[in-house]
């Protein structure tokens, strides 16, 4: 499906850890130690048993660890993903749904290992879970990041038999910059033919808006940093008005790709965070106009990205939404 881009449509447009993690705007909750990297086909890692984890806000029982392995979906050092799964038993022979998680970090930092706890939690709900890295700025310009998450998704689908998963029931969960990439997977190209649904936490779905907001008088540090990140992402200054630059900026807008056949979405922001809900409202308007189901939620506070899931009720409602899409 080929979609026509119209410049300007985009302008309107994690989890708890077993370690105490500050809820900073540029970080995501997760273990302090990154997942081990094993090149090639991957090697199953041996994990310790579950226990009680203490977080900055809650005490909870850590889910029993699943099998884990790291796989290369490309030749680059960042083109790797972690898989979490449990072997099928006699009462669980049918192919299972899957979740692909995409970390945040202004497209310039972050790691797949930061989502280990959420991955384990989803495995206990019957999912095969993947957490992927992708190439970062400034060394890799747009659309390298989208190409990487597409390649990661294609790798999962083409090797579905390895984990006994159903390639038609994959949901993407992304945070901040990863939320932007998750919405790109749900709108760019085949959309819903590749993913069953998208959950995006504080998604920067309109890099153009983020660039403008960061240039306003009085913009705080996260907004200014995000503006510079957008400039590095597209590899140029949008203010200069070069056609190629504006084309890349528009291509990075998820709303510009929205159309019939896109994946259903759940888009979540906090009321006072530095990526305002207007990002998702613009995308939601474009999706609804095309007849695509979308829910936009705003919660109190200033939590951003994966730290939104520090709220247990929100975390459970996000998992319930994934269940409704992937298992319904």
C-alpha cells in the first residue's frame, strides 16, 4: 500500500525494575545490567530464580525468569534483539502471540536490556517477547532507525517457528523515541498486515512539532535536547527550508503515513511531560479519519516513556489492551 505524504499533517500530530531507578525524563526503568549479547544465532542464558524486587515506588514479586537469548537481525553492532520465551508444554502447543519492545532515548541512546522486567512479565501472560536495539544518531540518520525496526520485525516473523509464535499476532510496545518507531511500524507501508497493534508511551510521533517546541522561548532542557535530537535525526536544520530536509522531516512523521489498514493503537502521555499529548492527538485524528481504532490516554503527573508504567494500574491496563488485541 503506497501512501501519499502531505506536509504539515504531522505538525499537530519500562517498566518497573527490580532495582531502584529514578524517574528521569531521559531514562527508562529497567535493570542496571544490560542483557548479555551473543552473536549469531543466539545462546540461551541461565537465569537465577525469581524473588522479591524493591522499586522506587513499590514492592513486587519478580516473575520467574524465562529462557533468554540474543540474536543478530543484521550485520551492525546495534542490530540485535533479545528474545524471552518459555518452551511450549502439552497444554500450550498452539502458536503464541508476541510483543516487540522498542526502547527510547532521543534516538541517541538506550538499550534493549532496560525492558527486561516488562519482558518477563509479559512472558508470564503467554507471550514471546523481544526487545530490540537499533542504530542511533548522530552516526545513523533517518530512516536508518525505521529500517532497523522493520528488519527486526521481519527477522521475528521469518523465524517464528523457533519460538512457536504466531507471526500474525505481534504487538509493538515503544517508549518515547521507541514509541515513535512503534507508530511508524503501525503506519508505514503495510501497517496492520505486519503488526496486530501498537502501544506507544510518550511517542514523539511528530518530530516537526518537537523541533518547533524546543525552539520556543522558555523551553526546558528536555525539549531543547529533543529539538537538537530531531536535527541530528534528519541530518539538517529544518529552519533552512531545504526541500530534502523537509521531506525527511515529513517522512519521520507517523501521521503523514496514516491510512486505512493501519494497526490499532494505544497512545499514552502524562499531562505535564515534555512530549505533549498533542503529538498523539494529531496521529489519532489521521487514524480515525481512515477508520483505524485508536485510544489516546492522558494520565496525571510528568512521567515520561517507560516510567509511566511505574503506575501499576496503568501498567495492568496496558497489558490488558495488548491482551485484547493479540488474543482477542
